[in-house]
C-alpha cells in the first residue's frame, strides 16, 4: 500500500479572495456541515499576489492560510502560474502564446503563456519559490499544485528556436533529420537547422488535426509536451529547493491529446486529474479514464476536480440527477482515487464559470439539494477513516494506451476521418468493463509479464523495442490482441516496407495487402465458424493467412471469403488479429475466446448489470458495487452476506439496487 494522505481528502477549489471577508467564516461553518476537510487555494491569484514586477503582497493569502489551518484543513497549495498578470504582458509581450494560425495573443484568458519564454519562466519560478519559502513549513500544506490544466499550444519565435535545439539533441545531424522526416517528399529537404519551422497553418499544417508531414508534427507534439513538462519541473524544483520532501502534482485531463501523460507521471509525486464527463458520456468511458490516470504511475490517484452538479462549458450542461454525483464519486474511488474534490466550493459571482456547479450555490445557503448530497457523501467518506487509502486495483488484462500512437494515427491522411484513437481503445475496454474484468491501462514499455492478456488496438506506430517485448510476452504464454491499422509505421511515421502489419507480421501470422475504408452508411458482415454473423465497418483489412487460423471471414464485397479475424500460435502463446471494426456482438465473440483461453476471470462469477470493482489492501478486499443502469438490479449471490461499509448492514439474498445505488462491501483477507 502506498499513500501520502492520512484521510480521504474531501473538498475542492476555494477562492475566498473573490468574496468579502465577512462571508469566509460562514463558509467554514457550512463546509464543516458537509464534512469537507481540504481546500485547493491560490490557483489563479498571480495578479493579486504580484501587482507589479518587483512587488509582492501576501497579506490576504496569509489570512486564508491561517483560517484553513485553524480549521484543520489539508491545503492543496497552487502556484498561480496558469494565468499571467497584466503588467507582465504589457512590459514583456513575448510571454504570450502564438496560436496555430500564427496570431500572438493579447492579455486575457488563461493557460496563456509561452512555455519557452525566458521571461515567463523567470517570474514563474520566482513566484513558486517565494510561495514555498513562505508556506512550505506549514504542516497543513499537504500537497503542492503546480499551475493548472497545462494545455495550450504555442508556435512563436521562442518555440521555433527551442524546437530546433530539441531536434539537434535528438537527430544530431541534418541528414538524420531529413531521413527521419522523409524530406524528399514534396522537395522539402532542409540544409540548415534554421530551415525548420513549426508545423502550423503558416507551414505544413492542414487544419489543426492534419499535416503534410506527420514526422514533423509528431516531433513538435513531443517537443511541446517536453516544453510544458520542463515548466512543471522548474516550479516543482523551485518548491523543493525550499522543502526537499514537498509533495507535488498538477491536474491532468484524462485522455487530453496534447501531452504525453506517461512521461509526465514520472515527474509527479501523485497523479491528479479533473473529471468532467458530458451528459451522454458512457460510464465505461469514465471508468476507462480513471484507470488510465491510475495506470500512469500504477498507483492511487487524486481526483482534483469534478462538479457537484453541472458544468458550464459543454454544449448541454445537464444537472446531475439525485444520487448521480455520489455514485460517480464512488466509481472514482473504485478505480483508484484517494481523494474526492470539487470545482468549486462556492459558486463565482461573475465570469464564464458563474454557472459552474458548486457546494455553495448563489443562494449562499446549505438548504439545497446539492449541498445535502455533498454532506451525505462527506459523512460516508469520513466514516471510512483511512481503511481504503492506498489500496490497489488488480488486473490480469493490460490495455496499451500510447500518446505517440494517438498523435500519429490521427495525423495520418487516410484511410478514414472517422478513425479516432480513443474511440478504438474504448471499444475494447468496454468489453471488459461490462464483464467486470479488471483492466490496467499501460504504456508501451510496461512489464507485460504481469498480465495474461495484453490488448493493443490500432497499434499504428511500433517503436524500437516494442516488437521484441511483445514477442517475448507471447512466446512465454501471453495472449496478445491487436487490430487493423497496427504495425504500420516506425517512430517517425515512415511505413515499414514488406507488408502490413510490419514488425508484428510473423507473430500475427497474417499479411495485410490492402485496407478498405467504409463510409458510415456502409457495412460488411463476417461469418464465424459456428455459422453466426456479425456486422463490421469503418476499416476492413484484406489479409492473407501465413500460419494463422481464420476465426471469421467477410461475407460481402469483392473480398468476401477473406479472413476478418484470426488467431496464431506463437511460442507458448497466441496472437489474435482483428482485421475490422466489429460491432459489439461480433467483437465479444472473439474476445470471449481469448478470455477463456487466457483463463482470465471476472471480479465475481455471476453476470450482472452492476459495475463491480475491487480494491485490495493488506488486510481487506473492498467491493465497490454500483448501479448505473435504468433498471433495478439484483445483487449477485456471491456478494451476499458481506458487510456494507456505508450502511453498516449485511447484504441479503435477493437484495435490489436502484439506479445510482452504491454498496461498499468489505471482505477480510
């Protein structure tokens, strides 16, 4: 077990600086009634703390820290560097980012700095240092929160120069760069590092999501992720220069495309993230993203933000239905969280987030439905003490998620604009979710030997070492599941010659000759050995068997009769190759076979519409049981006779759970 916390942190973003001081003490009383024990402060206060270049004013922040300390809060202390003060932009306009269209932005907004501006980095580091110098020894400061939701993109002169330095470090010579990017194409050969420009709308960009040269654009993604990470590390190190054992994080954003979070996680003491699903986000997708955040460090994570009621920035900002926030919070805990935190604790009076949900609404009272639900959950979490903290999730299935593949697959011109990386990953995750089979979301350099099954959908980019690692896994008895659009290119997006799936061809026992793209209204069918059929679409590999056995064959079009899915014995293990996007029933038919072959088991023996997830401590197995369906669900028999930590009652035979009902059952080991 590994945890930094002494209790489940329950609270969220608090901005008392936005309110008259006579409101503060009332907030403390109301929050106490909700069992809130933590506050994230100082997220966007740079302009107030540093009103001019050589002036700092900490008086109000001192009062806020003193107030929270007296109330025995755990303080998550932010560094405020996610929005620049006006004086800095006025005096040093180069600190502002330049967007994809080549426009340098003016003062305003947030996440607005160029990460390669020396001026920005100087003042950001100085602020982080001064905050640590003043507050790091306060025992109530539990965690440091650097900046906020890193995520903008910049294509300015600062970034152009820094990109060239990054490329020199990577490629060493111009010749190596030209080979990596295949610059003979379109006569793009460069003869000097100064010929290299960022791939935006003024150069090789084709809209923000496409590019004429994927090699350049993927490298710029890598470079920019590294640039933002360097800013995080700079502030982290400034804090640690004062307090070497400071516990430092920043809030990530799930499957956000812009940053390589596996690389970032190596530099963070704990992963934290902000969970904002829309009204129609599948619960399996939310669960998958929690598992991804847990998988970044293979450790429990912090939920830094969720809304207690509704968002303000989505197309349709629906209220959470009674019980939904509570059930969603338990799902978060189930998949590895050790905290439940909200944005925000008090609703803003103005600005674009004034209609974003909060523990205290504009009514300023605890006499609201949302507050009562927050208070109920707070009391329940408080009753658990530290029993669940640091407990681990167990899985026999590893599902690969890789930001290089994310970028490369979606930069690729063809074969279909509907081919989206996260959608493909989710389709496979959803199968295991519905069967209550635990999944770890893993990087391409994970220890595959920990798993019985490794799933690698659309493994388009196979980088150095991946072929050998996957082959060793399968040779030693593992089950690999991979799909169409796999094994196509190397790390610079140049195609592996000799036939798809390139480095995976021998292990898969197939050769893919062509790839057909089907429009949304087009479908094919595949027939299985037992005579059943399943619809398929999006992409269809036209493939030949080279030792593999066909599991299903296409029914229609000129490639009718060609294999649509296969399995190949390789060493002691098996590789499944799925050549098209099967609809749910067809995919399940193949994955059922792989699961049976691998001997992978569900959390409970029964099939159920309930989501059931386990976490395990040294002494206890915790069963999180949640009903996210519209129908009542009967509790599986294997979960009867166990104590519910929430109600303190034993579960009974035939017990029914309504929508949003939750149980947290304990089983002593």
